[in-house]
C-alpha cells in the first residue's frame, strides 16, 4: 500500500505565496511521475503541474510562470510552490504519485487526501 499525505494548504492573500508538500510512504520500490491537480466544487479535477521524471516539468497554462513544482526522490516528496496567487487559484489541491512496489512491477497512481487553498483578501 502507498499513502500520500499533503500539507501546506491554507488562506493566503492575492499576490501572496504558499507552499504545498506531499510525502509518499508505504510499499514503494520506484517512483515515476509526480504531480499536482486541483478541483473546485462541481468542477472537474484539472492538472496543475507534473514532473514526469526527476528532470522534466509540465505546467498548466493558467499557472505557468507563477507556480513551481519540485521533487525530492530521497524523501519521496513532491512540492508545489505557489507565487503571485489569484482568487481563481482557490481549490482543493491533490497530489498524485505513480510508483511500483517491486522491481519490474507495474506502476500505479495514488492520490493524496487533498488540501484546501483559499486565496482571499
């Protein structure tokens, strides 16, 4: 089993900054892609940023230039640094990790519990 625990959400003023963390634990042999998604009530979950590997990053157009995704494989942690936040960034943010539990084994996706980010003055 793999568990993802998110932290760092909260209330932040427009233009401010907030950092999210997601720590993976459990039966992990190898980690593949890691990423962040967000979802507002009544809307579909959308991609925010991903790291398909330890070297590559992808961002949604809406956050490009403002958010930064990073990862620490030794700590099995993925981060999302949010700068210049806007009210429309208000959402529940979910981390996602793809991992295998043994050598040569299949990769599966796991989700964090979600953390609320509210941008308001």
